[in-house]
């Protein structure tokens, strides 16, 4: 009887995980000047972050929803906030070029 229950539970778990959604909604953009920022944060439905390399960033697997983008400035540049970033399911979101201010 225990083996039967184990088999049923294993099957049920496998069935549930087979239909789990894997988000593929990257948020990407650029900062100018390219050496003005260290890291980018996406705050909202999830809290995600990525490093900025050569002025470019990409945050992968954001869930659909509305977000605030925070760019951590490298001194003497200030942090920059961009509100109203909308991520759609399975669609890339390009926030464009963000001009960093001193």
C-alpha cells in the first residue's frame, strides 16, 4: 500500500512540474556613459539584478508585471530610477539608453 501511495504522489508531482511556467522575459538596455554604472535592479513582482558590462545590461526571466528600474551609479554619477517598466510574458523589454547624471 505504501508503494502505491508513493507511486501516485510521485506521478502527481511530476504532472504538476510538467506544466510549470518558465519565464523568458528579458529586460535589457544601455547606460551612457558606459562606465557610469555598476549594477541594475528590477523591483516589482520580482526583485532581480544584473551587472552592467561595457554599458549594457540584461536581466533574464522577469515575470510579467510592472517594475521600477534602478541603476546604481558609480561615483561621481548618481543612481537613476526609471518607473513604469512593463514586462509581458515571453517578450523582451528594451528600456533603451539611460543617461546617467553627475
